[in-house]
């Protein structure tokens, strides 16, 4: 069963259930009408009997009321006299302290759904506008579909691949309604996304795991490292950070601050130092003191590719000399709000150093989350981490099913 069927296959069954429920309701209404007619006939027969009984009861009750009236008045006067003698008492105020109920913690699925709201809305508007103009499946239909997909940030390559596959789809010619077309197109997008089967888990080792982080300045790379360090610390791991972005003093200070927040030690050197020397010291310390995880921050000077390539190559050699199978992951941090610019950054960094995974930041503030589809399909690089909010716990592992469901749920 494909990803589309696992997530959305139940919609057809729900429609069938609704039709059965409607038929049952019609039968139920007819039955209740015949029961009502029988009840009305029965009640009219009993009314004449109840009238005769009521006259007899009223006569006896009036006699009882006349006997007890004087007794009731006397008892009431006695109560009033007693209450007049008693001193009035004021009710003491009762202070009520309301304790606010703790907000329920959001599930990961709910965070995905909330974070993809802007993307879902933007994608849905374009998609529905395209379907509103549908008349027939012809060449104009495919051109408009391709343009709609590209504008939705799924990428040129993926948009062309989906359109080309739909040209030979026999079910497309039989689709008569907008709903049928919508379901068929979304199914094709999901299946293309699912067919890569790329590993989305971080390559965490039994011993020391070394993760190298790359990316341009301002995309949330250092913040991602800090949040990941906090997660591993909460899991009981011994975590070390390496501030190898020595060209920007602010980057060192920022990583030190994250180290303080996550209770993780940070290896630093003065600004302008050789980044490779910082990494060497960090690897030596991690090995000697039995650390579980080493997270390495690097400079994002993509504008100077030659120097960046030499720097990352030197860092990689030092790491491999000390831990031959490392780095276990080289993670590229990308800002989801930049859309297709993020795709271009991924291509340029891939030319500088092998990238094994993507950390997609700021997904909660983006209307361009469709780039995940393009990254996976065209670059063959798995998304491994996503930022779903500003809180320290809002960095989470990428979940394919939650992402697809959050992106397309309102279209089906």
C-alpha cells in the first residue's frame, strides 16, 4: 500500500458509510411517523376517562384544603415571630482561587498541521483556482497544471515529471469532476515523493557520533545545533559543541549561549582562528572524555566557494583522521521561507561537500513548505530535521506521513 492510500484511502469508505446512514435515517423517519399516529389515537381515548377522575379529585382536595388553611396560617405566624427575635447573621465571604489549567502539550502531528497552515492555504488556493477553470483534459490543462505546481514551490523538475506521468494516466481521461481530478493529481504527487525511500533518521552511533553542520548565515544553523544539543542532553547523552565558525564573532557567542541553555560544553577559540584547529581540539576532547555526540558549527561563506571548499575539506580530513567513519552526517541548514532560493543553496553546497541530510528551519512561518517535495525528489537528499516553532523542543525529526497529511489534508 502506497503512502497516499495509507493516509487518504479511507475517504472513499467514509462516503459509502454516509450513504448507508442516510438510507437508515429515511427508514427511521417513516417508522417514527406511524408510531406517532398510534400514540395520538390512544391518548384521545384516555382523555375522557381522566376528566371524570379529575372532577372527583378536585372535590375531595377542596375539602382538605379548607381544613388545613387555618393551621398553615398559624404555623407561618409562629415562624415569623421566632425569626424576629433572632439576631441577623452576615454571610462570610468565601475566597475562590482559580488555578489555571495547564495547556495540553501539542502532539508532533498537531505541530506539523499548524506549521503547514500557511503552505496548505497557499497551495490550496492555487490548486483550487486551477481546478475552477477546468473544462477538459487537453494540452492547456497540462500546461496550467505544470505552472500551478511550479508556483507552489514543488520545483520545476518535479512539476515536469508529475505532468508527464499524468499524460499517460488512463484514469485522468475518465475523471469528470474537480474532486476526482484533485485526488488523482495529489495521489501522483505523494507517490513521487514516496518513491525515493530516503533514510530520514540521523546516523547516531553507539559510540561517538560527529555531525557537521553547514549553511549560509541567518538560516538558523546555530539555533538548530543548540536545540539538537538540548534534545540529546535530555536523553542523557554527553554532548560537546565546536564553534568552528571563527570568522564571525557573533557566531561563537551565539553557540556559547546555546551551550549554556542546553548545559553542553563548547570548544572555542578567538575570532579569526583556524576553524580546523577548533575541530581538532573538539574531536580530541570528545574522544578522551567519552562524549556521545559532537556537533560542529561551520562558517557559511558561500560567496567565496573556493575558500569554503578548502576549509570544509580540511575539517573533514581532521575528523576522518581521528574517527575514520566520521562525520556520520553532514547536515545542510535551509530556511523554508526562502523557497526556491533554498534549493539553489542546496545545489551549491552539494558541489562543495557531500550533504547527507537537510535541517529545514522556520517551517512554521513559511508558505513555501512545498520545497520539501523538490529537495527530496530532485536533489535526492533526505530532510532529517524540521523546525516547527521557536521553542527549544520544536526541533523534531522529519516525519514523511505527518508532512504529507498536513500539506494535503484539506484538499481531499
